[in-house]
C-alpha cells in the first residue's frame, strides 16, 4: 500500500467521523428545544436549550483554537 492510498483512507475515516458527530449533534439540538433558565450573577435569561448547547460548543471550539494557536507561537 503506497503512502497516497494511506492518506486517502485516513481522510475518508476523518470525514466519516465528522459526519457522524455532526449528525449526533444536530439530533441532540432538535430534541432539546424547550426553554431553560440560565442564571449568571444577577442576570437571568430564558433561552432554548439548543441555543445554550450551540453556545457552549462554539465556546469550546474557540478555547481549543486559542490554546493550539498560543502553543504554536
């Protein structure tokens, strides 16, 4: 098996895993649309749980990006 074939197979597995994770995340979002109360210090906000999950995921991605970027500098 040559190097190019191994790289292509690795990219395929990565793509399949990404599709599965995105599908699971979307399923999780669509099943959690009810309102939740979020309290932070003196503020209280009522937002859909799906929006809270998206915000949490985006925050996690940004923190990961910043840590990786900082290590690369």
